[in-house]
């Protein structure tokens, strides 16, 4: 009987020891590092005019011993740039130069600080509540223009000083690499020009029969762009190249900005609680 009692007591001691050991390990897992304040916020609008303030509402509190010190708004700036240029008279294969890229123009930085105010305490919700705003820059306004607002200075600023000549040259190289198709393209480009009707153009154009389609088609003699047309092309400006029959210009450009904003709540030890990140589009 005594042996049984000793075993029972020993079992109880071991169980208690193991339980305490498990509890200590759980404490080690749960309470790693400093307890950060809790913070959440809502943005009044995720699309604002550049240069105006962004208003928000926030709730925050802490369960740590260290009192709350202040709050901070941080955001980065991302730029999206879109470019499109096309020669609408190229009917064989659309000759389109298009690009869209997004880059981070500025890493996340401190924008504004808000001092903690004990009078913001809401007993019912057991949290501090306050409303505030943070600024944006009017230099981040959206820029967008199309053919109707065409201006060579705008093109150079948006596409680069050499773009217009490079586009014209690369297009001509493309047409030279497809001379049979280029006949239709040049016809579309200069059909309103009297030179296209001139008799001296006729020696440079011939016809061939396509066995596959069983049709006759026109093309340049020797499958090369004739010298008179080469000279004529050089007289066209970049604006001519991107114009259609009605004079509409196939070019567009846009640049816009977005912010990824976050509210941070810091206690007096410098431990920060972080809100969700809100994306804000600037117009």
C-alpha cells in the first residue's frame, strides 16, 4: 500500500513538473519581443486631387505597460507612365510603339506626426479615437494628353529628344524589310499627294500573280522601294507619319501617381503598431 502511495505521489510531482515546463515554453513562444500598440484606420477616399489633404479616422490602444507616445503617417510614391505611338497609314501590319511601366519614385517616408491625446479615449469602445489628415503634393498631379493636344515640346519631354527621328527611321527600315507589303502602306500614306499620281511613278510599280490566293497584286519593281519614294518619305515630318486621312494624330501619353500609406502608433519605448496599408490614387 505504501509503495502504491509513493508511486501516486511521484506521478503527481512529475505531472506538475511537466505541466509547468510546458507552460513556461508557451510563455516563451507568446511573449517574444515588445508588445506593440494596436492601431487601425480608414481613409475617407482612396482617390484624391494632388495637393489636397487625405482625411482619415483612427482607433488605437495598447495593452503594454509603456504609454502611447504619438502616431505617424508614412507613405511611398509610385509612378505609372504610359506611352503609345502609331503610324495609322501602315495597313500591312500595325506599327505601334507602346509601353507602360511602374516605378517607385520615393521609398516610404514619414509624412506627418500626431501627438497622443488622452482626451481621445472612448470608454465604450475601450480605444482612443481621432480624426486627422495628411498632405499630398500638387507636383504629383496626373498628366495626360493625346493627339488633339500635340506639341513637339511635349513629345520631346515625354518620349525623349531623339524619339521622333528614331521612330521615323525605324519605321522606314521596317517598310524596307517588307517591300511587297510596303506598296500598300505607301499608297495609303501619299494617296492624297499629287506625286503618287505622276506618270514617273508608274515605272516603279508592277503586278504579280499569287498562286496561293489566286489573285493579282501590285508591288514595287525588283521588290525594292524606289528612290523617288525614298526621297519623298524623307520630306515627311513626324507629325505627318502619325496622322491619318482626317488629320487625327495617333499618339498619347499619361503619367500618374499612387501612394501606399500606413498609420503607425508608437509607445514611449519606440515600439510601433502598424495599420493596414491603404493605396491612394492622385489625380
